[in-house]
């Protein structure tokens, strides 16, 4: 018996496919290239400007450890509810 993936149990019930055929599809690869291109463009533009790039995100930085702990806790509670 393989244990379920905790993230998937939040949204669906039943068996979880582990088929990765979508990773090589044209649409997936195009979206991946677009995301990488956007990331590189933002990083290049950020190098031209001194200071905090996104002030809203900078104000959230102190809360990131709490958000990670909360995310982990919800995943573990999901697994516990399955009896694992």
C-alpha cells in the first residue's frame, strides 16, 4: 500500500494517479518557458532599481515561517484524518 500524497487529499478523494506524462506535453513546456522567462526579466529589471522590489511582499516576510508551519500542520492533520 502506498501512502497518499497529503496535498491531494485536500481536494479529492479516491486513488491518486502518479502519471507524469503531462510533463513532456507542448503546453506544459511552453508555460514553463514563459514562467522562467518572466522570472529572468523581473530579476534583470530588479537589478536596475535599488531597494525593495515589492514592498507588500517585504512586509509579509516576518510571517513566512508561520505560514510554512501552518501549511505543514494542515498537511499532517489531513494524513491523520486518513488514519495513517
